[in-house]
C-alpha cells in the first residue's frame, strides 16, 4: 500500500508539472524534508525532488513554519537555474512589502509578469501589476529609471497602461524622470498621448515635465500622435499644458495629421487655439491643411473658418487638384460650392478637368463642367480636356455636347446696336417657379442668361416674381447677389436645412435667410427691380394668395374675393415687412416646414407665378392711370418664365378609393388613396402644362413676347434632395437643355437688351 501511495503521489506530481509548472501553490514544508537544497537566496529556496525528477522553488513564509508557497516546479534543471536568479532578484520587494499572509493569487500575477517580461525590472513589474505600495521599496526606488528591452522606463509603462494613480505616484513620490526616450525616441508624454483620457496628460503637465514638444523617431510630437489617433481630450489637455501646434514633424504639423486621418474634433481644437494653422504648409509638398482633407466634413471645418480654397502648394496644385486626382467626388463638391476655381492650372499645366478626364470619373467631370470648367484649356504638352476625353472617356459624346454648350454660353454676349440707357419703353418680367432644392435649375439657367447678355440679371428685368425657392431667388436677385454665389449657396444650404426627417426644423432655414438678407432688412430697402413674392394666407378658409412687395400695392376699388364672416388682423405694409420673413413665408411648404405665422407656401396657389404677376402689373398700371400718372406707366414687353425642371411622366395603376370588403381590397384602397393624394398635390402645384399654356395664350393676346424655359429631367428630383451626384446630374441635363435652346436664349437676350 505504501508503494502504491508513492506511485499515486508521483503521478499527481507529474500531472501537476505538465499542467502548469509555474502555478503558485501552497505546499507543506514537511514534503521537502530530506530533499536536496540546491540554492537559497533570502526567503527563496531551490530544491531538487529526485522522486518526481523536478526542481522546485519555494518562498518561505515567516508567519508559518509549516506552509510555504511553491513558485514553480519544472522538469528541467536549465529552466530552474534560469528562473531562480530572476525570482530572487525581482521578487524580494514584493514579498517584503505585501501584507501577510501571502496567498498564491497574490503572487501569481507577479511571477507571471517576471516570466513573461524577463527584461522588466522590479519597478516595471510593480507598475505592470499596479502595486503602487511596492513602489516605495528602496530597491524599486533604485530602479525607477531603469529601461526594459524597448528602452521604456516604468513611467513609460504606467503612461502606456493609462494608470493615473501610478503615474502620479511615480512623479510625486518616486521622482521618476520624464525626459528619457525609449528606442522609438518616445518620452512618457508620447505614451500618454495614445490614451483615450487626458488625465495622465494633465498629471504630467502639472509637473512641468519635459517631452511635451519632443519629436520621436518617426517625427511626431505627442500632439501629432493624439491627432492621428483622434484623441481630442488629449489634444485639449496638451494645449492646456503648453504643447505647441507649430512644431514641424516628418509629415507636417499636427493639423495635417488631423486632416489626414479625418479627425474633426482634433482639428477644431487646434484651430480654436491657433487660427494661423489654417495656413500651415507641410514640409514636403507645401500643402495647407485643405490639401490633406479627404471628406466633405473635414473640408467644411477649414472652409467655414475662411481658409484659401485656391491656395497653390509648392507643386503648384490646389486642393481641388488633389481631391480630383484621388477621385474624392463628395469632398471636391464641397470645394466647388465654396468657390474653388476649376480652371486653375496645376502640375504640368493640368486643370482639375484634365485630371478628371484621365480618370474618366464621370461624376467629377460633370461637377467640374457644371461649375464652369473650360474644356479647351491646354496643359503644358498641349492637351485639352476634350482631347483626353476623346482617348479615354466612355461618355465622350455627352461630355463634348455639354462642353460645346458651356463654351457657347461663355463666349461673348449679345450686342445690340444703338442701345441707349434710358430709352426703354417697355417693362420686362422674370417669373421663377417653386421647387425646393431644384431652384438650382433656375440658377443654372440664369447664369447662362447672364453670360449671353453680358449683364447681371437685376439689370435685365424691371419686375421679378417668384414662388417658394423662386421667391427666395427673386429676393436674392433684387439684393444684388451673384448667380455663381447663389449656386454655391444652395449646395451648402441643403446640408443645413434638410436635416433629420420631415417636417424639418424651421430654425436652420430661418437662420440661413437672416444671414443672407439681414435680420432687419425691409422689403422697401431696395426698390429696383420691383419684386413680388407669393404666399398663401392660411388664417382663413378659403385661403388667399398674398404678394410680398418692395413697392406700394395698387389701390383699386374692386370686389373682395370672398364675403368674410370673421375679422382678420390687417396685413403689414411693405415698408415694415422683413425680407427674410417674406422669403420664409413663401417657402413654408406643408409637410416640409411649419407655417410662418399665418402664411403657407405660395406654391399651393401659384407654383408658377406668371399669370398672377401679370395680373399684379396690370392692376398696378391701372391704378397709376386712375391717379393721373400715365407717364409712369410702362407696357409689358417681355415675360420670361423659368421652371425647375419637368419630371418624367409615369403610369399610375389606380386612383380608385372605395370601401374594402376583404384584405386584398384593403391593400388596393390604400394604394389608390396614396396615388390619388400624390396626384392631387401634383395637380395643385403643377407649374407646367396648363399653367404655361394659359400664360402663353394671354401674352399672345396682349402682344407680349413670352418665353418659357424648363428642362426635361430624366428622373424625378425631390424638393429636399441632398445627394450631390443627383443634383449635379440635374444641372448637367439643364446645361444640355440650354444648348438645345441656345437660339431661344439668344433671341430672348436681344429682346431684353433692346427694351
């Protein structure tokens, strides 16, 4: 039995040995009576167990004479002789500082750390395990600035682990140095910059530690690292602790790192601290932060702060060149809508259009050409974008068609012999339809009209009327805003206004209008040309059409449209009406925005305001004649009506609404109700079809030159569309339409300039 017991003990020992030889265990000292002691250092003893052919390392516990802790039991003498010196060298501070009784679970992480990191000193081990009390041991204090194989001190390790308490202990009690660099040239501050929290940075900076502006071997300061990793709180902590934004790294300033890795918050923190970083040039290419952007969001961070969108780097490239070369359509659109010049020549004399043609990137090609890129510019080797397109582009025919249109519209303008200022005897009327973001179509047509006539729109017309988005544009025209500016503005505005789900918050739209027209600008502050903006008075039923004017309305004795059974508040006179409120009232489209007080979108009654504008002019002239002011009356000579594009006509399955008798009929009724509702809205707000036929007929009867321009679109574009690609396609089709109707536009401009 005794023999069998010894066999079982041996099997158990071997089993434990192979399961985990370095597991810390409680053992009875009596088991080692008579066994050979190979070495003893302090409280550590190395035994040779001949019975199990193992080498055992025991830690003697003063508080117990019968129990010890076995730190390892290995089957190799070489392993034992390797680890025993390590344990004796590094474990003493821990078993002397830890409160007895010592437990296996207390020592296990320590011995594991020693074994896993043989290059660690005891100070490193204390930091790694988080044993701050042990840092006060004299032996650990002597190792406070020791380095591991990577050259890191315990302070590096504490910063890397994000242990704020340990960092504070090392700095305040242990006097750890902060200027030591590891093999990567990084100080503890570089390690702290990689953390999510700024607490360690604040502790380090509170001690005025060195390294806050040091470059590591990769040419990065802690600020560069924090920007690269997107640690915004760390960036703010560094800035508060004396870190500088103007230290050049291997790839530029910290702001360049924030742009490269699209870390918006980090970039904003830097620019708030040092606005001059907008102009910071990188050391290799001489590019500003805008040359480094990848996304629209990052572009807006810089553009909203007034950076130079057309700045040329040392290589002679603008930010638009860089984004075009990389095929970043959305970011390139952001630059174009903030005034980027598509015709600036860059490296090898290429414009952005040359580069887009080489990539055969149709979205970029369309965007650049819609924003005025010249297809006939020669680069340094004599190539034009058109020549490159002929070699590489699959959409060459469409490209050249629009290119011809743009070129034709750009070259020169209509010249009218004998035109004399003040000789005009007939009035000219411009009417702008509603259509939400499709107001971009109106703008694109007005740009072409300006180029053909060689004059701004406000000088070509005496009356301007508009509904909804057309009303906003009518007011913008009267107040002298350029068409190119308005095109950019509309692209930028959609991101601010169409946020979330319908109905949209009114605040962003109202702020936008206040910024553009002024919060206190009155309708009568600008009186030429005369403007009328449609809206609907919705405080009564039936509702009534209302016109916001920058002139006193005609006063004629005529029957009221309805007999009222209620008393309504009087309307504000033009001298007291605010421009931004008039614009907001005209654009208060139901389901899109809330009403503006008593006003709703004018498109409910006059989405095409032509006949209403002509009626207003007729009544105004009639009132002048009644007052004996015939000399002030001018006959209407030209009417130009501009639409926001016609969607394709599609088939409707059913508009039948009936009481269902089964689930299948319920579904049919639901579909029919939806289609009927959409048809009713479309019919009420239709600005083409019958509205155009009536206006044309009335103009022919009155011998007035009438022109209607509204491009046929290949797809329906929603009023709140925000996709740049969809909107660019819409403008692309508009440009083709304008070229097809170039003779009409030429004739129109002649008439406008002659009157």
